[in-house]
C-alpha cells in the first residue's frame, strides 16, 4: 500500500546548508558512505559511493517498501516452517502462528527479524524468490541501478550487492512512507500473535536512539562478517533540515555515524 508522501518530502528545506565536504575533511573507517539531501538528491559527502558491497540487513528497508506497496497493515500472515527456521537475528515467531503485517514490519525494522522478513515476503508474493524479484524491480524503478537482491532479509547470498548511493535512494523512497518512519522512531515495542495473544517484546537495534545528541538518527542497522557493520537511514537535525546517511563495511559504525553527523551540522 502506497501512502501519501511523508511530510519530510513536502516541506521545502529552506535552511538546507549548501556546503559539502570531502574524504579529506573527515576520517571514517567505513569503506563506503553517502550523505544526501532527500529533496534534491544532492550529495553532501561521499566515499566510494558506487562501490558494490553486501548490504546486510539494510536490505530490509526495501523489503518494508515492497510490503507496504503490495499489502495492508491489518492483513494476517501465517508463519511458514521456512520462515520460522531463519537464523538470527530473529524474533522467534513459530510455524503456523499468525501475526498482522503491521506487527511483522515492526519486528523487521526494530529487531531486524530475518524470520519476520521471510514470513512477509511469502505472504505478499507466495515465495521469497518471487518477492525478491519484486524488490529488484522496485529498486530499479527508483534508480538503484547497482543493486541486486537475492534475499528479503540481507542474509549472505552469492550475487547480492548494493552501494551507498543506491541505498540512499532506497532510504529516500522509504521516507515517503509514514509507516516506516514511525516504526524507525521507536526504541521499543511489542507484537502479539493473533490467536493466542503471545507477546514478543521488541527493542530497536539503532543504538543512536538512546544517545543525547542535538539531532535524531533514524534508520536500519546491518551486520554480517562479509558486510561488516552497516547503517542506512537519515539524520533529523530539525523540521527544516534532514540528510540521508548510509555507511557500508564499517569497523566503527557508531563512531563513523557520529563523525559524519557532526561534520554536517
């Protein structure tokens, strides 16, 4: 389901800074990074922006977009054996349990539930493979030409890649969906199984939500041994100024994010 444009893309950035800075101005451990204005797609900072790397669980942002465009929050999802068997990170939903799509989106974006991701994919498209085709088509449609997904959750797969620039475009698209933005704002939440009422508590993997900073950083984390530490989201400085931020294959994720956010103040 495609909702109206989120207000972030409707309000002109009257006070958007016009400066930019280069790799020489900051030092980060990430192999690739991008800071982008969401209105004009103007690049404020980049480091190897078109380098193809594993996106890890930042993949789940595209999963959420495709789910919202093709389903409804109150649609019931029955968990398959395959979905329940996914390796962590997961929320440990069980075979034949039933959850609302909106709840599984919370599990997807807050707890990075690999099991929730597959359950959603199968519900929307019949199989994860068919859903991934929808993801790739949607990615190309927004200009992410150096992206190819092989899974709905970002678990390692041969031939799966994206770039910091492409992920910035994907975040930009996600910012149009109020449902995604509202979930990313949450520190904690919980979901319930429809029939039994079994409660699963959720806690965001985005540690920056607990930091005392003059800005908020919303987004999706990711990590695998191959991908390193990743983050895709946006910095909310104030109601007039926001910047999309993506880092891939970082050794010091939270430090890198802080350096870039402070440099763009």
